[in-house]
C-alpha cells in the first residue's frame, strides 16, 4: 500500500480521536433527541469493539496508520455507531429518533461513494481498507434491517442477515469462499439495500408501498446471492487446468 506521511494519522491519536468523536455523537443524540443511558452504553460498546477489531486487523496487516480513505470509512463507522445506539434504545425502551436515524444513516451511505474514490486517487487501496469498508456496509444494513423489521415484519431481518449467513456457510463449505467476478449489477443491488431500508425507516411512504419496496429489495438480494453461489459452484466443478 502506498502511503504518504502527510495523509495519514498515527494510530494512537487516531484511536483517541475516533473514540472522542463517537462520544460526541452519542452526547449530541442524548442532548438533542433524548437518547437514554442504554443507547449510550450500546454506542460505547460498539465503538470499543470497532476500534479493537480495526487495531487487530491493522496489526495483522503490519500497518500502524490508516490511509485517507480508511479515515473516511472510520467516519462512516462512527455514524453507524450512532445509528446502532438509536436502534438499540428503540428496541429496549420504545424511544426513537426517526429523523436522527435517517440523517446519520443517509450520510453514512453517501460517504460509501467517497472512500473508494479517495483510495484510488491517492494510491492507497489495500485489502484491509476494502474489508473495513465492506464490514461497515454490512453492519449498517444489519442494524437498519433490525429497525425496519419492527415496521414491516421480522422477514426484513433476512436483508441484514443474508451476508452473515453466507459467510457462515463458507466456513462449512470452503468453495463458497472463492472469488466472485466483479459485477456492477451486484454492487448496485447491494447499494439498493441501504437506500431502501433508510426510506422504510423514515416511514414517509404509505405502509403498503414501504412493504413492497423492502420485499423487492430482499428479492433482488436473494437473486444476487444466488447468482454468486451459482458462479462459485460452477467454478468448483470446473476441471482444473494444469
């Protein structure tokens, strides 16, 4: 990975800054929207887990600093922490802050189009950065699906759980861990999930329309994962060329 000393931040201050930013987001939600102690606690636990896992991943990769695109992804992850706190509080106490949830999730989704471009333009594309970006996306969709399940029904949880189920199946079936050719359609389907879930969370549309949108998003996701499974199965059965 190509890095520049002027575009990276040292690991120690970087972790402290991220932790402080997460606390500021949680404090802002508490002051402006009434986020309770349970939501704050969940947000703090989320941040601790996030920074711990990120530090471990960087250590395994032999890196001590984040690149500019990774910092954008980290900012997205902190916004997801705010979303997680709101959803947890709503599940535990019935409180909710719909506007804050939609705003934080929308910004996190919008920034998803930024970190990849920054990585390519700065020459700092890395496996760690790509995995970090993917995990933040997946967790945001999972949390949003938990919230939307309370609006349209528990079947919406399949949207957030499908990627984790696929990864779990890969532990039992090694051929599912193979590479899948890049697909613009698959990326579009993945992006649609977050957008549809945010729209559903806003509850601005009539209930039947919301249910229909979430159902279509789920159907597209099932198709996309089914396509990946088919391609991986075909690759597994293809004769090896020596």
